[in-house]
C-alpha cells in the first residue's frame, strides 16, 4: 500500500481512534476537558494529514471487498481520493478542529460527563463525515450518510433535558429519514439494474453510454431525494431551523459547514450520472432556486440570530443545488467550500454573541460593537462574504453560481437567485445593524469572548479573506465565462441590500413596521414559515398519531379482547371444576371405585 | 368340593362390603376397618388361587399381606390419633383441608 492511500486512511482513522478511545474508556470520557483534548489532538493530526493530501494533490482509489459473493464482492469499502474529496477533507477537518477548540470555551460551564459525551459524538461525527467524503461507492456513502444523520440527532439533542431540543432532534432525524428512504431505494434500484455500487464503474458506463437503465430518471430522482432531506431543500427544509436548539458550535460544524452540504457533495460526486438525466437536473435547479428564495424571505423576518443564520444556510444550500442542477457543479462545490468557511465563522461569532448577551433575540441585543469589537469585526467579515462583496470568498463563488445558472438558460431560477442575493445582503446587514450598532440595551454586561473562542473566529475570518484574494488573483478553477454584467450586478444587489438594511435599521429612514404592513401577506406568511411547519405537524398528528391511535385501539380492544376472553374462559372453567375437589378422601375413593367399575364395564363390552 | 368360583364370590362380597364401609363410614377408624376387609378379600383370593393351582406362592404372599396390613393399620391409627389431637375430631366429612 502506498502513502497515497495511507495518508487519507490516516485522516479517516484518527477521529475514529479518538471516538473509540472516548467511547470505551469511561474515566477518560468523564474528565470532560481531557476528552476534549484527546479529540482535538486526533483531529489536529487528521487536519495536518488532510493538508498534506491536498497539497500533494493525491489522486488515488483503493477498495477492499466487503460483502463476498460468487464472482467478486457485492459491495466494497475503501477510499476514493481526488481533488473533490481532497478539498472536502481539508474543509471538514479544518472546521471540525476550530469548532472543537471553540467548544472548549463555549461549553466550559458544562459538567464533565456531558462534555466528554459531546466530544465523543464530535469525534464520531468527524469520522462519519470523512468516511462519507472518501466513499468510493453508493453503499459506503449511504452508511456514513446515516451515521452523520445519527450524530446530528445526538448533537442537536445534546441538551436533551430541554423538551425543545429533544423535539428538534427527533424532527431532524425523521425528516431527513424521509429523504433517506428515497436514497436507499434509489441505490438499490440502481444496483439491481447495473450490478454495482462503485462510482468508478458507474461513471465508466455512463461515459461509454452503456448505462442502459430503464427509468434512470426515476432512480436518480430517488437518489436526489436523499440530498433533499440532508441538504434541507424544499419541502424538507423545515428541520434545519429547529436544529438550532443544539449547541452553537454544533450548528456551525454540522448544520452549516459539513453535514448539510453532504447532499450537494453527493450530487457533485455523482454528477456524471445526473448528467444523463437532464430533466432531473432541471428539477434540482428549480427546487434549489426556490429553496434559496423561500428561505431568504423567512430569514428577513426572523428575530433569532441563529435561526437567521439557519435560514441563510438553507438559502445558500439552495444556491449550491441550483448550481449543481444547472450543470455548473464546480461552481456549486466552490460555493460549498467558501460557504463552509464563512458560515462556520458566522455561527461561531453568533455563538460568542449569544454567550455574551445571554439571549438569541437580536432585538434584545444592540450596540455590541463597543463591548466585543473582535467578534463584531469577524461577524462583519462573514456578513460581507455571505452578501457577496468582493474580494471576499463569497463573491466569487456566488458569481460563479449565478453565471452557471445563466449559462444553463434557466431564466426564472436565475431571477430567483438574484433576488435571493439582494435579500441575503439585506437580512445579514439587518442582523449586523441591530445587533452590533443599534442602541445598546440596558441590563447585562456583555464582554468579549475568551481567546479560545476568538482564535478560531480570527482564523476563519482571515481564511475567508485569503481565499477570496486567492480566487481574485488566480481566477479560481471554477471561473465560468460569465457575462460581463454579472459581477456589477451581483455587487449592485449586495449594495442594494446593504443600503436597504441601513436605511431601515440604522438610519431609521424607512420604518420596518410600515414595510411589513405594505407587504402584509408576505410578512404574515413568512413569519408563519409559509405554514410548512404547521403542515408537517398536522400531517404528523393526523396521519402518524391517528394511525397510532387506530393501532392502539385495535390492540386494546381486539387483541387484548381475545386474550381477555380466553383468560376469563379459563378462569370460569377452573372455578367450576374446582368444586369437584371437595377435599374429602371418601369422595375421591368414590371416584376411583366408580372409575374402576366403568373400566371393567367398558372392558367387558369391548371384548364382545 | 367347593369350587373356586365360590371363593371368588365370597372374596368379591367381602371386598364390596369393605368398599361400602370405606365409602360410607364417617368415622376414620371405621374407614380403616373397611380397608382391612378389602385387604382380606384379596387374601381370600390369594389362598383360593393357591389352593386351585396347588403351589405355595399365593400362601406366602398372603403372609406378607397380613404383616403389611398390620403395619398399615398401625400407621393408619397413628395418623388418626394425630389428626384427633389437632382437629379434636375424626369425622371424615370434616377433614377437608384439601378442598379446592
């Protein structure tokens, strides 16, 4: 085995070792901070190895047989290392490393045992995510896909004593499962049609036009459903905002930078297969653009800083999906990477703000710039990147996405995405102005976060700038031949959003209440999340609870009824038979004597 | 000579009388006497068959039966006395602790 395979394996193995160590060795886990140090050390090694892999540009593939069968294994496990997974490895390990360091300070008030549990889950998550990224076939990808879902469930429900957190965890689990059902059905159908799970085999066949599978469109649509659930696409996006009940570093890692992008990664990874079914691709683009716009409008009326960021994540995931659907998956993937950086930055900064202000509600913060300048500066950097201001990282990837969608002649999705860009700038600067520059609110003494939290923030902020500058200088690999008016347009949209937010929330030139009144139906609908949450809750109550009630009724009155009747019969029979047992020896002798007599009579009759 | 069947009829009569006593006597001692009669009916059968077949096995068996019957009566009476000490009665109808 060459170093080309060993290094990625090392990246994958370190978090697993840390997980097993923490899971098995109870005393180590219960040290809390000690467990954190172990986990961080492991992920640091992983990160360095991932950097080396990325730097060397290793391209390697190695699989081992897993499920044996006649004529070669049915399924394999292994690693597939190419530029796509290289970049993803670096992103996942980098953000995980920073998040885990940040968590040491953020969760400093936790008791030791839960803290150890937290780091155990974190290690498991990083391992699962890396396994997903390195998967050489659908089956391994699905297994790790489910594992990250499990970790997401565990970490959203980290504070499981809080009913809201427990509910959110279950909701996230179930709703992503809805998509996963489609995913696994699609994988199995594809396997039964082609006989392989391996990406390499599938791509070769796809390239050679030898993938003569009837209903390929349906199969790919089912596989896409998995991405809809995981990457929070309409209509399965409702779990992501609720997932904010988890600790903020978890939101930054899982629900912004890594796990939720697994769907986009999967679509990008299997792009040669999706390319065969243009109708599904078009659907992906439309759904992505619609998701982007829908989530952006909801973000505009949200008052909870983490939820704003969550809707923003949904919205940006829609961007990536739209790019993938438009055939510009490199642009989508670039946006995935840059978004991973600055969204993690924004979440971690928001965590610092929440930590200092003791509330999630932006309207109860205000004037925090003076109290926590570091956090404010990095938050603004993240906001500028998300709004798409050059030369920050977000600008180039966003422009690439818009260019890709335009190139694909998807006019309506393009318009939706452009409008989303405007709204993105608006709602992000709304948060910035209200939180950091507005009038300071009385009560509480917000303070700057400790260095353990500020360090990761600065690293991410500097990376956001550096990556942006590198993209500006090097052009980036995903620079499409976009029309010349695109860059001014996207900057213009960002500027318009900025000005709008400034006028409404800083200058006070436009009264937000009057705008809301003018757009009353939209405002009403967005505030109620377009009724989708209510719809799911209703469906859940109506169908699942109704069905449970029906089953419960059948169980109680039908199944139990039969059993009750049987027991009653047995009891009654026993009760009446009991009377035969008089307890008097003479009665028994009567029985014996008459029995014998009867036997003699019978024997006599028989003989005849 | 009196035939075998006469002995058997006598034994059956004695047995039936004994059984009747066992079934109807209310006193535990009376029941024991009934059992004695039934066992002696058996003895009559043994002796009759021994005589009929002309061998000694039936006679020897009878001796055993008699001695065992003596032991049985001793044990039975001891039980009756023990019951009387506890319950102050030997009425069979009232000894129904095993009633279901």
